[in-house]
DNA sequence: TATAAAGTTTAGATTAATCTAAAAAAAATA
DNA sequence: TATTTTTTTTAGATTAATCTAAACTTTATA
């Protein structure tokens, strides 16, 4: 059964919004994510439901079927593998790859993705620290904590970022923060939960709570 | 100005059918190439004409404008670079890459193609021996002759193939013929112009005139 | 050169994907 | 519980890309 480019993007949106609790997703939430209108979403949901990719009842929101979930997971696999390719082989920086991967993830060829994976050495994480599901759709989980929950005086290593948008990643570049960087919390400012940090035991910065919530770390 | 996936495919079709003499191309020829109907072609041609990508006069056929020609050439550049990537880096065989490259050629990112070209070492020819235009759209020309025009007793080296469809390339594989292979003509059969050949001074075969017309060689 | 054949365009539909505006249902709240 | 607010759906259009059938032009040929 052929799934269009657009249908694939809706599946990804539902997957993302459902979270790991796989909760039911509403029309408005999808329309916001997809930058379309609620009316368009209702239309598309009916189509996905006809194709047995989502479970749908009027006014009740949608969940992915097993088929839909599998398809969404494979899209994420492709997206993240292409991001690794772009960074590792073509020397793109982590803030440049997402939009190109959004296009590449729709290329249809099982053989291609199988060979790409092998060429890259079956990476387990993408350039933003997100896990890459394997061919069967299984993710490698690892324990990570938002930096915002670490205590004053602690040192940790950056494992991943929550948001991947370019301005945020460029901001991290400007602070010399990248995957693997050590971050020590000098002081937590009580007033707004901003953090005074030391990056790789060299440069000192202050970051807002919002930034610290978007940095996933492990205790060093 | 945004050019759709479909519009790009029509531009490529016109480019191909016009040949290097850049002759005017008719509606039926395009519909055959694109596997659509003449009516669809007329419709699309009007759209391309509105976008100044083709010159069009009713009942008179179309030619590419400079813009259209530049765009078509860049598509061919992308297609052929991706084919090189698939063969050189992902170990695909030459008969497997065309359909995947048909998808990859539509990925939009100048930076991507620039880096891909560098990663591949700026190859001048693709896995089928077709020249890859440079970033300015210039092709490297080289003199090559169809094997069908070589004389009895001559030895030559395979530089390229005219058709790239999978069954033809698989047939060549079965004859141990690939780019760089030496082909010596033992005998030209007068009746149907089929050729008795020796491949790499080891295996002997008979190929039809049609096959020999699709093999481009240089005298050894 | 008149007629037939080939090639091309127009007319009118269809499908996917989108929109705005209005109606309907569910959820929140007074 | 009645009313208001929010969310979702339906109705009706629009645009890109496609089709079939019919009309029209150009080219070939008798
Ligand atoms: Mn991404
Ligand atoms: Mn990523
Ligand atoms: Mn090709
Ligand atoms: Mn090729």
C-alpha cells in the first residue's frame, strides 16, 4: 500500500504528539504541528483511518495502529540515519541537517537504508543525541536527565538536546556546548532557576531554565 | 520560484527528447516519455511556460528556456552524483541505482550537492559512463563510438552504455561486460549485424546489433 | 489540392491536499 | 445544571496533476 509524502508527515506528527505514553492526539494539536488547519487534519485523519494507519473515532482523537506506529518508527530511523550521514560523511554541522533529513526520510528503498546503516557502522544515536531505532523498530534507551534537574556543584556530560531547531543549536555552538561536553553547575539562581555553568572546565556562562530543560545529561 | 517534483520530471523529459541539437519537442513524445496523456502534457506545458521554463506556441512543440535548461542540467548533475554515491559508497551495482537516484535527484539543497560532490572527489562520469555536468552545468565531452560502428578485428574499451534499464545491465553482467572491459570483435555477421566478441580476452559471446548500438567504446 | 491520418488542444471530470466559514459536539465553568 | 468556551467536524471552494472524449490543426498522401 502506497503512503504519500504528506501522509507520512502526519504519521510522524501523531507519533511525536502521542509521546511514549501513546496517548490519544487531538485535531488541533496535529494542525498546529503540521501548520495546517483543523479541517485539513480531519480530512487527512479519515484517509489514514481508511488505510488502517490510525484508530479514529469522531471527536475522540487518534492513536496510531501497529502499522502506523511501525511506519512512523521507520521514518524516524531514516531521518536520523541521514542526519548521521550528513554530519559524519559530508561534514555538515548539527544545526544544518534537520531540514535536509526531512526530505531524505521520504526516499523509498529498504535496500538503501539497509546499506546506509551499514556504511555508517549502525550508529545508535543521531547528531542530536536521539536514539536511532533498529530495522525492527527497537530503540536503545539510556538514562538521561534534563540539566535543569541536576544539583548545584554537580558535573555532567551532554548526551542530547530536546529541541533541534537551528537558532537553539547555534546558541549552544556559541557557548561551546556540543555532545560530550562537560557541564559543571556553579550556581543555581533561585529567582528564575537560571544556571551559572562552567563548560569543559574552561568557559563560564549563564543559561536560562528553558535552555537547561532542553539539555539532556548524565552525571559525570 | 518553486518548481514541483512533477515539473522537474517534465523538464528532464524535454531535455532528453530535445537531444543536443535542442530540437523542438512534441506533446505526444513527452506524454510517451512521462507515461501520461497528451492532454496532461499540454496542461503542464502551459504551467512551465507561465514559469518561463519552456518556450511554447500552440501546436508547435516546446523548447527549454535558458532557465529551464539550467534547471534540467542541475537535475542531471544531482541524479548522476547520487548514482556515483550509491555505487562507490554503498556498494550498489550499476543496474540497481537508477530508480533510487530518480528520487534523490529531487532533494533540494545546493549545499548538499556541493558537499556530496566533494565527498565523492568530483567525479566526471557516473556508473553508466555518462558525464556529470559541473556546478556551472558544463559537461566533459569525450569521444566515444557505438560498438556497432567498430570494425572486425578491432579491440576497444567500454566507456558507457546508452540505455540504463535494469534488464539490459543485468544482461551485460551475465556477459561479464562492465565499464573498462575490453571487447574484441571476432566477426561481424553480415545477415543481421550481430557480433561475435571476446570479452577481456577470456569469454566469447554473440551479441545482437541492438546491444552493440547501446555500448559506447573507444579504440584500444 | 482535397481527403485522410497524425498530432494537439479543449472541455469536463476526478483525486489529493489544502483553505474559510459555519455547524455541531464536548468540556469547562458559573 | 445551564451557559459559555473550546474543540472538532462538515460544507463548499481552490489548486495541482491527472484522465477520457471530443474538437481542432497540421502534415501526409492519394
Ligand atoms: Mn531532525
Ligand atoms: Mn536529530
Ligand atoms: Mn540514471
Ligand atoms: Mn546513470
